[in-house]
């Protein structure tokens, strides 16, 4: 009986065990695990992204705080006229940039202009050891957005020259090139000028010793269309100033933005730039003015606007259509328009040769006069001195050009370039431009290119004019 009982108990356990093993699995439990695994991975990924995003925000915030502090420190030292402390915030590894900033600081203290005041940083970006910030600057004409560049040296930020990456790479240019854009109806007129201008461009390249010149000439049928297209245009209003240039961003009446390469942190160029840009869209502009009035305006307006765009690193010149300025009897462009085009092409190529930097303010007016003289000589070659012109020192000529008294100043500057081309040969013009771009002193530039200093150059030039009479 005991055995029977034991049997019965074992059978019950066996059946119970079999019943348990044969029970089907719960589908809901398996589905839950299937969903939980990707959710865990998703939560982990989101956490990683949130962490990276939080870290990025912290880095950007720290960068913005550091740059705002540096900008405020720069302007504090400007206000208290502490030149030594100001120079301690300039890139210590760039001697040329430091020379520009030192000259600018001295000029600021000499003339005491009312400087623009920096506001908040609109945007800051980090790129390796370099960074840049778009800063709202406040002046008499209202706020302007300026871009400042910085570089990190041993963990500290310094004000630096603009990153060359932002201005294109000229090494990709491989041959002289002149491109002209115009309306279809202007093609017959422009075609008659194309061969002459193309030959002129190649000749300028040869005289400058540069086989990679590229120039884009964009013609407009109406002066009101000479502004940038809707969207963003990059324009360089480059004249040698107290410091190497950086970017201003200005709004235009047609809703476009324009990025202007100009000295910063300065306010000296800002007011004039804004006025010149606004002058491009006068409310009472009338394209039906008498042709003579337009030709008179041609002498001042294109130079005052000084459009020097960069399109993929190439100079882009904006000029009125020859049909708007005036057509010659033979159906081609007038000689006045051809001279205007040659002047702008030559000046653009000279500026391109000089690069974005050219010397310090201690000699910039004299250097500017020589550079403009070279461009004028290339556009309207002269093999004899213009003895009808009054003689003026280089500094006075450059100052007159920069003050807007361009006609006489440019003719006198061309006279100086004529003396160089006659005395040392046209090849000396290229050597002179290279020296002006590389040296920080006018005497050194003249010594390097012409083997004499500024005083000897001007004495020889004056004697040359007397003998040529």
C-alpha cells in the first residue's frame, strides 16, 4: 500500500511537471523584451546626442565669453591710450599684423576720432586654432555688423588678421582670363571691345609678371542695377588703411546684404562706406539724364563706389553698359568707356597683386599714390612726363586721391609711374608692387625695387620733369 501511494504521488508530480513544460509561452512577454532592447539603445543614443549638444553649447558659450572679454579689453586700452597693453592682445606670431595695428593705434591717438563701440557677439565660430566672431558695432550711422578674427596661442586668444581661407585660393588660377557679362542686346557692341580688352588684360599680366590674372567684367544697362543681386554679394572696397581688413556686413535698400572688406576695429572707413553704398541707390536717379551729364558722373561715381567684388577669388568689376554711357560712330564702345574699362581692369589687377595688406599708415599715402600711378600708367600708357601738371610729393598725391580729389591726383600719380617706366623700364613696375606689398616702410620698398629711398626717388623724378621740358 505504501508502494501504491508512492506511485500515485510520483505520477502526479510527473504529470504536473509535464503540464508545466508543455504550457505555451506568453506572447506579450516576448514582445515586451523585443521592444525594450531598441528603446534602451535609443535612450542611450539620445543621451549621447544630448551630451554632445550640451558640450557644444558649453564650448560655444565659453568661446563667446572669452571673445567678448577680449574685445572689451581691446577697447578699454584704446580708451585709456595704453599702447603696450593693446599690443599684448595682438597676435604675437604675426609681425606684419602687429606693425599695422601699432600704426593704427598711433594714428587713433593722434587724431582722436570717435570710435565705434562694440556690442554683443551675434555669432561665433571655432575652426581649429582660429575663431571668428560677428559683432554688432555702434556708430553715428547706427549699428553695423563687423567680423573679427582671432587665433589661439598657448591657450590664449589674440586678435588676428583675417583667415586666408575666407578669401579664396589664387593658386588655382592657371591662365590670364577676361570674362564679360552683359545683356543680349549689348553683345554686338561688346563684341567689338572684347578683343581689345582681352589683349589689354594679357598685356597687363605680362607687364606685372603674372600669368594667372583672371578678371570678370559685369556690365549693367542701368546704374541702379550695379548693386549686388538679391541675396549676398561679396564686395571688397579695398584702399590701404590703418590696419589690415576684416568684414563689415551692411544691409542695402533692395534687401540684399553686402560684405565689405575694410579695416576693423576702426570707424574711420565705416561712415564713408555706408554713405557710398547708399549713394548707389539714390531716390531721384534718372537714367534718362543727358549723356554729357552721365559722362561727367562717370569720372567720379565708379571710383567713389570702388566696386571690387570677389567671385571665387577673382576680381569682379561692375560697370555701366557701353550702350548706356555712349556708343561710338562705328557702333562700338566710345573711347571714354574703353578708358574707363581699362582703368578698372588695371586697378583690379594691381590691387590683386598687392593682396589684402599693404604697408602701414606711416607711408600708406605715398605707397597708394605709386600703386594708383602704376594702374593709371597701365590703362593709359605715357612715354613722356606730363609737364603741365604741378609737381607734388607722393604723400600729397596719395592724400589728394584718398580725399576724393581724384582727377589731378591720378594724373600726377601716373606721371610718377611714367618716370619709373622710363628710367628703370616697365618691368620695374611689377617689382615695385611686390615691394609695396611686402615691406612696412616706403623707403625699404623703393630701395628693394628701385635701389633708392623715397627722397632720392622724388628728387630724381623732379629732375626728370625739368630735363624733359
